[in-house]
């Protein structure tokens, strides 16, 4: 895996996993490797969509489980 993919994946995982320290690290590394800001922003939005879907799915699961 090249540096760009590794750091973009790290950024996405940090955003989806709510890890501020991880985000700071991978964002800093992405800047060192001169990854374009538009690519960083795109992966952040992608991770936010994943996080949102997971949150919604969990909310629905809890609601259905409690109502049984």
C-alpha cells in the first residue's frame, strides 16, 4: 500500500472512529506526503457518511430490540 492510500485510509478510520489523536496524526502525515486537500476532504466526507450510516443502523437496532 502506498503512503497516500495508507494516510487517506487512516484519516477515514479516524473520522469514522471518532479518534482525534489518530486524525491529527494521519492528517499531518498526509500533509508531509503532499496529498491534495481535495482528496483529504473527499475521504473525510466519505468517512462521515459511513459513520452516519453506522449510527443510524445502531439506533434502529436498539429501537427494535427494546420494543420487542
